[in-house]
């Protein structure tokens, strides 16, 4: 063993009994001091992180989740470090002993002694450092190991290896990682051992010699590597169910008949090569070692590279469908199961009915909920007229539904969140951004259909009332509000990106109105972590790199620090293993506001299922919307509700973290009425359904009935973009009541006519039911792109766009919605006008279309009148109060018809005048050109 490093006061540094030159000794001393400080800092930083995380998880009552993850990671780190440090240390020790000899280099004895000790301690440091690295790598895969330990069966067997799918989803990934980890460790041991041999031989001043001891040593390590390689080949056989080398994803003909037997043979060869290497070690020679290695390399090239290519080229490719048909069937079956396409009910939709006034009258809720306001333009409007103060902001509006005035209405709503970054730079002080501007308040809510004559949205909820309580009224705006949000404050949201401290000596800004002026408040909830003690303040000062937390006199014993306030960041901190939908949405209740976030369990290990690549980091071939998560906007409380109890992956996570998940029956009823089928999930399913609606392998192989998403014009240019899924309230064919659902139309691939549409239902017991409505293949039904072309070709509409969308203003075409009404199809598209330089769109026109007619009018009612002659019926309740069926103030039907007819005549005259004006402009332009 090495002697201790000794340092006497004023004496030179001694290392292992050898005196070190003063300059080098000084460098060593300072190096040790710096290394010690770094180790202390790393340890204290780790302890600080553990301490603050325990406080945060404890405040949410999820301490057990963090403790489970922490203990698993620590245990894996210790196991990984020990598993590597022992064989690596033994190998280094043996290499040091076997490479000793007489030093022939012409160096002083003192320097040689120092070099020997430096090599020894350097070797120890390398062994420890590498062990820490490999321990950390193993600890990073805590989720993989916990899934392995808590696996549950799928009760579905794969047809090639006859194993339950849980083996491929939970166990094989752990085996594969451990094999790769072990192989990497063995290679590092080999490289480190050879490096020490090289250094010691060079220290002796002689070239490296293949001594008997070195041959035995390297042969043993080589044999271990070959055994690990053989284990890898054995595992690779099972990985073939995830192969992408054939005509389809999954084990194809060549995989089953060439690669699988080749891997089995190679497993035997690798094991035999390992045995031969051990024999070589026993015989103290290298012939068998080299022979075994060459044998394995040669057979690897022949069996893994050449054989499959030859079979694919000369046997499979000339007869591909005949060879691959059964594997194509498996791919279809498992892809449909992986993306839950088996839940889709296929229904024939005749499309043999014209849109008529009677049909419109029979579907009032569908018509009254045609979405004319798109989320993006409406969000811009909210930012212009509903921010109230410059330190608020709106994210994009969300779609939901509420029952207001006794009517089921689709709405768009957005939360008014605090945005201290919008303050003037000189006012963005620590006190302002951390203690005063702590929360947003309230929301804006509008019906998706209604707009004012000025082109602005009508409101169900708006502004900030003087008492800070947000009322949500129906369109009649009479009597008591439908919903009274008693506490509309938003401490946790989509824009809450930084930490704040509440319950301090500084009162928070609550809201400001014209009537009451500036209103201040103190936080009265349980959100956040108490930081009354000095230790906690110091810990969080370090956590956020902010000394003000420790030294500010504004903090009290009751002060709380709130962080991880962004909805998705908060959820991912607790459950990083869930994939989150891109759009959390806010729900207004009578007590407060609650965010709802959809979450998915995913895997890229589902056999035979064709994968979807969402990003460079995320790809999957199995997905379920297994969890609905709620985040209280006031105190940040989290609720994880299992929504798909049949999903084996969520069962595994429930076993891993018993206190985390709740049953969906535990979700409050008022929240269950706002649960919706998530858009990302629906989009992924719809993308797969483009191809995997075909179930017959011959049609699938030939792509005979491939579908695609249609295109639409959107925004200020003529650029086409893919239609996105959209929410509607409508009555499905054969149903008696309208429902809130999500729709997406389909077109045949490389064609523009509609072939059908997919619907995902969201209400009550029908939640999660998917229905595919297939159109007759012998009938032409216009798709969105064709309707857009018909709109462009309409002379009156084209003239209006030419005159209105000139310099100084731009026209924005909204989403073209394909809306089934009864057995007919109605198309609707809003048109906005926006001044240049200001994002303040105004909804000015409504375009409606059927299979043979296109109209554009100032409102939905006028458009319906022009399209099919429909006039909304009215009910006269008294001489003084005339109410429509929806409860809105209205005029008698006869008077309304008279006014509409008069207005239609005026509009027709204007259209004629506009056409004349356009002709005059053309003549004037020609004269000017001629004059030039």
C-alpha cells in the first residue's frame, strides 16, 4: 500500500517516502485542496437538493413519491459502483503486479519512486471515478428498473416467441440496458488494464511484452466480453419483434427465417469463443484467443450481414407479398391495438341529404355552436381589450363547454395571468417581481359563434369586477350569474415561470379597477413551502441563486415560497414518466379556477406496432390517455386520476407509486363534466387511421385506400395548411341529443374530395368512444381545399377581398370547419380584418357553403338566410319582452324577416356598386398605364 502524504511545517512535500520538488509539491497541495473543496461542494449541493425537494414534495403530500425515486437511485448507484469497482480494482491490481520489473530509465531514484506512487494513486483515482460514472449511469435508469420490478401482464402473447407482451414492454428493456452496461464496463476494464500495462512497461524503458501473465489476464477479460456479447445476441432475437428492416415494422420474413436463427447460432459461437479464450488462458498462449475472436467476427459477417441480405434479395423481394402477408397482418393488428384504433366504430354516412331550412331548424344546438372565433385571433383580441393592466397576459384561448341560460354552449376562454416581465424594466425589481406581482386574476370567456357589429366577441365573462369575484353570465345577462367564481386568483398557470414569495410584510397586488383603485391582499392558502426558518432561507437562496431570500426583512415565519408554478413543469416534476398533452385548459368552478391536463403513457416497445416519431427525443408505438391531472390555480394542489384502468402501463406506475394515483370516480362531478377527449391523442390516432383503417393485407400492401388529412387556407396568405382536429357541439346520426366532440375530416390520398370523418366523443358515458363515418365511394363530396377554391372563384366574395384586403389592412381567413348536420355537410369559415401593425382582428364576415352554393354575409343568421332561406324562429313572451328560443332579446319573426330582406336588398345593391367600382378602377389603371 502507498504511504500517506506527509507535509511538515516548512518542509518539502514527501510522497510515499520520496521527496517531491518544491514547485511540483506546491501544485499537488493546491490540487488536493481544490479537489477537496469540489467534493465538499458537490456533497453539500446534493444534500441541499434533497432537502428542498423533500420540502416541496411534502407540501404536496407526495413525499413518498420522491423518497421512492431517491432511494431507488441511491441503491442503483451503490450497486453499479460496487459491481464495477471490484473487478476493475482487481484487474488493475493484477496488471500492476504482472508488469513490475527493473526500471532501466535513466531517472533519479527519487523521481522514479514518485512516478510509481503517482501511477498507483492515479490508477485508484481512475477506478473510483469510472465506478462513480457507471453507478450514475445505472441510477439514471431508475424508472426502467422500477418498471421491471413492478411489471404486470398484458394478457396478449406475441405470435413468434410466444411471450406475453409485458416481457417486451417491461423486462426486455431492462435486460438490454444491463447487457449494454455490462459490456461497456468490461470494455473499460480491458482498456484501463492495457493502459496500465503500457505505462508500466514504458516506465521500465522496454516495449510491451506478451508475458505469460499478460496473456492469461487478457484472455480472461476477453472471455468475459464474449460471454456478454453472447448474452446480447440472445436478447437480440427477442428484439426482432421491433425490427424495422422488413416491409413492415416488426418481425418480418427475413427476421424470422434468417436473423433469428443467425442470432441463435451466433449466441452459441460467442459462448464457444469465450470458452476457447479461457482454454487459451489455461494454455498460456494466444492462438486459441485469436482464433476464437476471428471465428466470431467471420460468422458475424456471414450470419448477420450476408445471410439476411441474400435471403431478402433473392427470396423475399421477388415474392414480397406472398412472403410477408402474415407479417403484414400482424403489423396491422398490433398497430391498431397499440394506438387504440380497435375502439373505432365504423358507420356509413350517406351524405344524400341537402342542407335545408328544415334541417337547420332540427339541429339548433349544432348551428348555435358553429365556431366562428378561432383560438388564435380571439386570443389576440383578448390581449387588446381584456388585459386591463399591462402586467397581465393571456395564453392561447382554450375550447370547452358550459350550460348557460339552460343552453349547452361551446365557449373559448383564457386565464388572465400575471406577467411581471411586461413591466417597465426600471420597475422589475426583486420586491415587485417576487413579492407584489404574484398572481393573475380571472378570465375572459366568449361563445364561439357570437360577435358584435364591430367584429368583437360577445362575452360570458370579462373585466375585473370591483369585488374581485368573477361572474359568468349567459347571453341574456339577466338575473344571477350562472357561475360565480368566488376566488379567481391564479398563482399557478401557464405563464407562471418564476418563483414568488407570499405572506410577507409586503402586501400583494390583487387587482385594480376604475371604481376601487388599487386593491392589495395577502395569500390565505396552503400553496408553497414555508421558509420561516433560517436554514430553509439559506437552502432556497442557494437553490435559486438569490441572496435576497436570506437577507430580506420582508419575510416572516408564515412566508411561503411558491415555485414549479407552471402547470406542465409542476406535473413533470412529480411524474416525469408521463407524456403531457400540449394544451392544458382552465375550468371555472363556483369556488376557484382549476387547470386540467391530459397525460399519456407511451412506449416504443410494443411488438409489431408501427411507431410515430413526435420529436428527436420522443417516438412511440403504444399510447393511452390514461391519466387526467388537475392543478388548483390558487394553491397548486395536484390530482392524478386514472382514466384508462385497462392500460397495463398505468397499472405498473400505480404499483410503483401507491399514493400517487386516484380513481376517476374520485374526481369531483363538476370537473368530470369538463373532461374532454385530448387533441394530441386524437391527432396521433387519426394519423395512424389514415393507413390502418385498411385491415386486409393485400389492400394494405398495395396502399389501395390510403387516406390523408385535407388542406385549408388559413391566415393572411394563400398558403395551404393541414386541417387540425376541432371541437364541435353536434348531434351524431341516430342520436337524440347534441354532444361535445372532436372531429377531423379525411380525403383520399392525393385527392381533394372528402371520404369520411372521425369523431371522438367527450360527454358522460360516451367519453372515449370513437366513430368513423365513411362516405359513399361513388359520390363526390367536396373537401376543404375544393370549398376554398369555390370561395376564391366566387366573384362577389373575390371582389370583397380585393377591396377590403388592401394596403393598410389585411384579411385573415379562419379555420374552414366541416360540420355534419343530420345526414348533410355544412362548411363554415370566418373572415377577420386586421389593421397593419396591430394584432387586433375583427370578425367581419361569415362564409357558409354546401355542395352547390357558397355565400358570405355579415353574420351567421344572414348567411343561413342567404344559403337556405332559414330565419331563426322567435317566441313572444310579452309585449315588452321579446325573447328568442335561446333566451336572447329578439324581434318578432315577421319584423326580423322584413329587416333581413331589406338588408339583403341593400347588400345586393352594394355588391353591384362594388362590381362597377372595380371595373372603374381597372379602366382608370389602364388609362394611367396608357398615359405613361
